[in-house]
């Protein structure tokens, strides 16, 4: 086995393990914010590792560029989607406010409501 094959295997296995941990976290964590964290952090890193292992394994520059686009798209969209899911969960009261260390969103929502009332 060459060094590239070993590195590729290590990256693929560690990426698969992180993606599996993310899936278990989504299934086992009790609340929305914990599940959201499990769905984004280890899953994105797991995908990054797997795409790196696949790029090394295949060794084609055309495929490497396509895999790089997949990783970039995931890195851009995962934080945005997690933010939107968190806000939607907060607004629909799926998040327990007692578990939050700081709650800046309540202040922002109250200020927005007050400004809307003053305008009308």
C-alpha cells in the first residue's frame, strides 16, 4: 500500500465515523439546539474528511474540483440552515429558555415589536 492509499483510508474512515456520530447525536440528543449542533458540526467535518479521502483516492483533478465545490457548498449552507432552524425553533417555543446562557433574541424581538407598535 502506498502512503496515498493509507491517508485516503484514514480520511474516509474518520469521516465516516464523524458522520455516524452526528447521526447518533441527532437521534439521541433531547432538545432542538443539541440536535442542531450534532447535525452541523461533526457532519460537516465528516463530509470534509470523506471528500478529502475520496479526492486522494481517485487522484483526478476534475473530480477534486467537483468535490471541492461540494465541500464549499456544505460549508456555506450548513451554518445558515442551522441558524434558520434555531430561530424557527425559538419562535415556535421548541427551545427551553432556561437552558440558554444568554438570550439576546428575546430582547431583539421585543424591541422590534415596540418599534412596529410605534409606527402604527
